[in-house]
C-alpha cells in the first residue's frame, strides 16, 4: 500500500492558496476536491469508492482480498463485488467478515487472468444496511466491553511495528506522562516534519524501525511509525487501511488510530487527504493484517490495480487541531 504524489507541507492547510495551486496543476480530480472543500460530512454526504485488480495466475492459487468498505463506514446505497477467472467464475469464492466490520474474500483460481472488481456508494454518518448491520452488531455493546482487551492487543509490538525496539528513543523524545493527547499530536507532527514522503520508497519488508533510521517512506511507513511510537510511549495504537477521497495520485491509503479520551482517533502524518473523508476498509496491528491482496498458495502476480474514491457533495475540510474518529 504505497501511496504516491505531492505532499502537503507540514504547516499548510488544505485551503492554502499554494496547495490549491499545486492541486490545480496535477489534475481535475484534485482541483474539484481542494478548490471546493464544502461540507462533505453532513447528512447528504456520500463516498463513492471503486477498486479493480487483475492478477496473472500461472498455477492454481488462493488469493485473499480485502477491498470492501467496512460495514462500520455507513449506509451502503449500492455495492457490487465481482470476481472472474478468464471471464468465468473462479473455482471457489468465500466471504469472511470480521466482527469489527472488515470483509475478507478468499478466492481459489485456476490458471488464467483473475480480475476483481468492487464498486460501492456509501452514505456516511448513517447506520449500515440491515444485512451488514447485523454483522457489525457484534462490535457494538459487546465490542465496547472488550475494549480493555483491544487496548492490550494494540499496545504490543507487532511484525512491522517493533515498538519494544523504540522505547528509549520514544520516551526521550515524547515522554510518557498522563497527557496522551498532547503526546500523540507531538508524534504525528514529528513524523510529518522529520520523515520525507518519497513515493515508491518502501518495500513489503520495511518496518517502523527502518523508516525511523532512513527518514523516508510512504503512507504505510508513516502509519507504522506512528503506531510504533505511540505504543512505545504506552498509548494503544492500530493501523487502518482506507479509501481516501482527495488523495492524488489515487491509491489505497494507510493511517493510524490511537486510543485517546476513551475512543479511537485517526491520525495521518502524510497530510495527503482530509481525515473526515476517509472510508475504513480494515483495521489491524499493522499492514500484515490489512493487506488489500495476499497470495497464500500457488502463483499469482498482480498486473493491474486501479482505485478511486470520491466524496460528495464535496470534500470535507480537515481541522488538524480537532480529534477525528474514523467510522
């Protein structure tokens, strides 16, 4: 999940004239989103997201895809998910749903060209459709009762977020006092200021420790570093894969959530898309839990990936001084 494109400066607002001019220079989508920020988060706010993938399967393969918007994201007005192998249905297709709202598709495909297509229009701020709401219901009162368990899980080191390796640096730089909100804000701003966003610089093997040492990364690396530094200073944090209206060039995006004031709040050190526009896909300890595609057996190579995300009626503004929760 490596986003690419120009980067919003550390002290720039999304309505900054220079940023608007930059947006105008890179394409119509950016002009529409940044020139006309509008409400974007009111009762009529919608998100339209699409994803198209194509794999060349050279021997029978199992491919796991996570591209469907989380059932927590809002009321699904229209939704379509289609999988074909050389124009025909795959050998098998299974759907698994996480109690937190994520959807995972397990595809078994014979050799050929495997295509995955997803389309959805979501009304944000509204309860999900009856079918998806039933699935997500287990994350309601039941989920709130398990928050102590969640906090323990998201305090632990993980594959891409070895927070135990960063404790000395993190505590010296950010402290470990009771004001977690101030500390999380300092971590986010430190990453924004000190790590250079370089499209294509990351690999699937890079951890937060690598990003801290090299000083460069993509959205995935920025999010991993945010998670690891929060955990290292005693703040539970988790990784979220999202659709991001306003992102240019368009791609899947990654952000992190930290537990503050009794709730999970979203932070994006890249500043590439307004947080109120984001549509959750999956949540986990790090990118290993939220990959948009993984080949678990056989051989299948990703040939094409196209993503789009549009906020209607217009893109919401992001006031970075405020706490934002990701639906």
